[in-house]
C-alpha cells in the first residue's frame, strides 16, 4: 500500500467465473461510502479478469471488466474474488500474475474462497489467512503448512483475507480505520446498518447452530476448543478442565444454551467436518474418518449415516 493514505489508494478486484457478487459489492461499497463521508475520492477501484472479458457471477449476472491481468495498472492491493469454483478458463494466467506481483512485493488479498488461489500461487507461505468456513477443511488438507484460522478476516503484513459475505465489509472497514481513523470506519458501518465492526479475532459463524454471541464465555471457549481439535477429540474431563468447570457443569451449560449434550455437539462438529472433506477433497474415506477422530471405519460409517441419512460412500458420489 502507498505510504500516505491521504493521497488515495487504488484497489484491484480480480474476478473469476462464478465469483461471489455479494462479497465484491460489500467490499467496493465500503470504499464508496468512505469516499462519500470523506468528501473526496480517496479510494478508487478497478476490475480485472484473466483475459479482460466479462465474468459471470455465481448469481448468473455478468460483470464488465476493466483490464486483463496482463494489462493491470498499479494497484495498492489486488483482491482475488472467488465463489463456487477454483477452476476456470485462464487460471494459469491468473496464478502467474499473482506470483509475479508477489515477487515484486505487492499486497494481495482474497475474498471468500480466493485464499485457494493465493495459496496455489505460493503467496500465503508464512502468513496467516482465513477462508469461508465451508471450504476451510479442504483448504487445510490441501495446504497443511499454511496457517488458516477460523476468524472472519486476517491481515498479516501484505496479505488481506476474509471469509466473504459480510466479512468483506469488516476487512475493508479495518483498512479504512487504519487509513482514516475509527470515526470514519464507524460512519461507514452505520451507513450499512452494520451494528458491530468485527475484529480479526472474531470467529466465523459456522452453520445455523454456531451463533454463540451473547452466550456464556465458557461455553464459547469449550466450543472453540472442540472445533480446533477434531482429529484428536478432547475427553469430557479435559474440556471441563479447560474452562475451570466440572463435567456436570459443562453438560448443564450445553443443555441450557444449545439443547444438546457436549458429546453430541462434539460428534456433530466432527461429522460435519467429515462431510466437508468428502465433498471438497479426494481423500480416501478411511483417511477422512481418521482426520475427524474416528479409529474405526465401521463406527464412522454408522455415525455418519445416523447424522446425515446416507453412508459416506454415497456422499462422495454426490456432486454439489
């Protein structure tokens, strides 16, 4: 990024086939609103694709593109916008452009699944990153040496990644806050009825039953510990000890706030991770079982069928 934020910043958004329109619009509109509040065009943006051709969003709407990657003018940050697929025409050109920009010390970002492309281009080595929760399991299996957190966004030196959706707003608000202060960032958030600016330390919501906001901090701590330890599950005693509670107190906490026992909650987390791996990777089913804490293939298959109504082998054959 340039040394003087007051002089203005130019952002690039590299779009690929089936990108997330919502993530892109949330990001660009945050900068548009900042310009409005500042009374001048401090932020500018441009769109890029592999060949400069229009790109179709995941919602079916085409978007006109300003430049091809070969003709991209200087930008302060180039954000990669990816949605439903990481395979698309011109991918080799995009990866080559990302590597070239990275070698020159350029700042790179990713919205939603864009972290996949940054990782494939070798641009997340030694950096923290994040990705949409649905894709995190597959990402971690493919790039085990890259630290992929479950947070809403990550800024690690010249790498800016977020989980997409409304987290695109949070990431851009943090950039705006660093450039122009908290009042402008809050003003932009208010324009979008964004009631709370999340920090990089905020965890993503993972599915409909994972919104633990407003609930016991000890419950959230145990749930996060579970989510971070699926391959070698913690015992009930270890989970209770981590929160300074008894096993019985933990059981009451989960039943009161979530309506399930800790063991059932933990099992569901593991099975949902298994489903993500079956859908997103080509790992053998036995390896998926081991990666989610099952030592018996038969017990894994039985548990999976009880949870989802189909065996793991049938999940693997289904295309989503």
